[in-house]
C-alpha cells in the first residue's frame, strides 16, 4: 500500500487526532463544534495525498521547495481557506503551525504502527513526498493567515483614526462656536459639556490603545488591589453613563455583600467599557441592566441589553483584539462600531488580572448578557 493510499484509508483517525489537539490550543476551541475545528482537514489531507501521487522531476521538486511554482490563477486551496478561518477563530500563528505539526506527527505515527512491508529507499521517498506536500499546505495556510492579519491591522488603524477624528472635529467646531461674541451663558455651558464628552471619548480610546500595547508587550495590565465597595463603583459608572447618554435608561440592581479586595479604578474601567458596549450595540429604546450579586465566595456582575444577537462566529472571537468578525456592514462609519474595538479585550485582561472569568451569551429572545465572576480572594 502506498503512503498516499494509507492516508485516504485512515482519514477518520487522523482527523480525530487533529480535533483533539486543536481543542488544547485555545480556550475558545473547547466550546467550538467538531465541524468548526475540523474545517477543511479532510480536503487538506486529500490534497496532500493527491500531491504525493503526482509525478515530479528533480527540477520541479527544487522549485517547490523554493516556492517557485505558485499559480496565481488557481482557485484558493483548502489550506489557504483554513488559515483565514483560524485567524477569524482567534488562533495565533504558532497555534496554526502547531496544528500542522500535530498532523505530521499523527500521520507518521499511524503509518509506522501499521503492518506495512515498505522499507528502505521506497519508504524514505514516500516520507519525503509527504513532508513536501504537507509543507506546501502549511505555507499556503500561513500565507493566507498573514494576509488576514495585515488586513485586520490596516482596518484597525483606519478605525482608530476615524474614531479619534470624530471627537476631535467636535472639539474644533465647538471651539469656533465659543469664539463668537454675544454667546449666552447657557449655550456656553452646553458647548463646554460637549468638549468634555469629546475629550473623555478620546481619552478612553487612547487609554485602551496603551493598555493593549502594554499587554501585547508582555507587561500585562497592572492590578493594584485594595479594599473597595463595588456598589459605589457601580453607582458611579451608571451616573457617568446617564450623564453622557441621557436618552439611555440603565437599571442598577445590587444584592449581597459587595465588599472586595480589588483594583477599584480598573473595575470602574470594566464597568464603563461594558456599559458603553451595551449602549453602542443594543437597542436604544430598551433599558440596559447592570446586576451585581455578592455571594460567600465571589461576586457576579451581569450587564445585559436587548437588540440584535451576536453571531456564533463573532462570539468565538469577541474578546480578541485585531480580529474582524464577519459582518455584512461595509461602511467604515458603521464597521468602526462593530468588531474592532479594544474595549472587550481590555475588560477580559482586567478580569483575568483579578483571577476572575468573563462569559457572554446572546440570543434573539434573551438579548446579550456579559457575566463576570470575581473571587473574593485571589488565586
């Protein structure tokens, strides 16, 4: 039996190993369906098998090793599509390469354990052809993954510039308005309030960007814990939201002992980001609820809003930065309000810094709810 035929005959066992290994790479992968984790694995293995059976000269082998045989007119391969989807699902490049490394190890181990008589030069040639074909698939997957990363970064910078330009333009226009004579005191106060809101919006964007950069450099978000009263933090966060969005109704419900050892300014940032996210994506005509319950071992915070549900694909990557979830929206003004903000990523990192966890549920009937569990004492 040729090695390529062996791969076809053992697809189920190889794909099962692929599934099991992928679930160890990413926390979100543990809740993904087998169909999502195994996406295109069958097609990739069949393509590898077909490539192994294709005749090739030494010149063609050399060209393939140096990647000089690419055909720009050929349709996108299953491996390339797999790379794009893994970026969407929040896998990093090392995890993507790890999948192919696991595939290589699984296939070779199964082949070695099988009752095969092929030895010597023939076996070596089969292994060489298998490694060539798998490396080609890996290169295609990495190329498409890297292209998606570049697109996401470019879009992120465009959105950041767009979101900063909005409040900056508001400050500039209000400044011109304030320079006009005979302006009433009431109008002047309204103008000052607009400048204050625009400045706070810019400060929030810049703060999130700095926090993201710090965490990506490995420093993490610093957490300085002290005794604090979570009820007071919630009231302040709700008051701030009501002041900046007077048309939005926010219900605050608290119960139990809400005293905790935590970083109060960071938790204020968490509450502010979650409430802002609920305002931005929820139904403006429906109230937002902030519910906080203090139990004997932990405190649970829930922020819920009505509105369109979050798609399952977006739920997998909602806390990941620089990942653009699929959307039908193409206008930059609308896309900047959908999937590229850093707010939820910052929330997750702060919650993790408190040894807590955060989850999200979304449906058409129940709306969207973010739930945070904070232990009273750190791990």
